[in-house]
């Protein structure tokens, strides 16, 4: 029998288990859907697809800055617009990768006026940091820790209380976290709207969503592409959850007026669909 050098035996002992692990359990090392989206922060094409927002200042007549306790001991932040009459219906709005800027605050107030009988809270998942350049946005999105974000969302749920009915809406980075918020809210979720955000792939997590989901996506999206949307549909079906898909012949971030690929017609139609969806399932 040929004698095998000790060095070769050691290499084989290290490589073989890794090879078997890669073949038998690739999914164990796969990034979560939120981590996968965060990786786009280092994608030059993704960054360049988001035109830097023009300077904008919004002074709200009815909104107010709020803080709330979180499980990690660091106060969470948000921007709240209360309904004229007391209600337990809330919409959690999740910002794009720029952070909770004045554009999002304006959208929050606009949505509250349109829905009328709901409270709207725009959550701050960046803890006060607001990006004005692509480099800053990529940095903040890449540095946002999932554990901290979940603590903020759970803190917001504690803030509104167990009797609250919760709807969610968000775009891009916020689109994915709109879906994750619906997961975290569990039985309190009444409706979820996600604009071109990363879909959750874990069927067990999807099973915990209580309300229906409206997914708004773009055929020309190079990141949240039609294939990912198709997989999302299949996974939601396996989870026995209600999903409505609106697919537009547009590019990623088509609903953002500051984006060079802004599609006014598609954005208007998507907003109309989102508004009708939230009214149907949250406003009763």
C-alpha cells in the first residue's frame, strides 16, 4: 500500500468536510433576504441607479417627531401623523435607502390625508442619519444592523399597542423591510405594500404574516427582477398567503420622482393601487 504524505492527509481532512457541507447544505450559509439586499450597497450600478435627491425642506402642519423604547435600550425614532379622530389603525411607512428625510415625511402626511382614518408613522431605521449622496446612502444601508432594525420595529409595535391594526408600506430598502415588518407584526398585520423590495424566501416566516400583501415591481429591475418575483409568488402560495402582484414595464425605483427612470404614469397607477389596497384591508 502506498504511503500517503501527512500533509496530504491534513489537506484532505480539511477540504472533504467543506465539500460535503457545500453539496449537502448550501442554504445554511446563504444570506437572509435582508442581508442580500444590504449587499447591494457596494454595487456601483445599484448606487448609480438612484439619483441623489434635490435639496428639499418640508414643514408639517400635523406631524411630530416621536421616540419610543426598544429592547436594546436605545430609543427608536419616527415621524407620526395622527388621524383627526382616535383610531387603532396604523400604517408604518419605511423609508428608502436615503433615510427618513423630508421627502418621506411629506409622503407620510400625504398618505394620512388620503386614508384619513388611520395614523401614519414613518419609522427611522437609520437612527437619525439621513443621506444626501449615493456614497452616504450606500454606507448607511450597508451599516444598518438587522438586529437593531428589528428592535426599532418591535419598539414601534409596542408604542402603538397590542390592539393596533397595522398596515405597512415602503420602497426599495423600505420595501423589503415593509414585508419584514408585516412578519414581525404577526396577527396585528392587516395589510402590507412593498415597492420593489427584496422578497422574503423563508416560507416559515411568510406563514406568520396575517394580512394580504401587495407587491409592486418593475420588469426592467436589474436587482429585484421578475425571476425573484416569480419565486416570491411560489413561496407565498406554499405559505398559503394572499399576494397580489402589480408588475410595471419600468425600472427599479420608478415611483421616485428624483430618479432619472421615474415613470409618472406607472407611479400614479401604483399609488392608486396601494391606496385602494390599504383602504380595503386596513380602513374599515
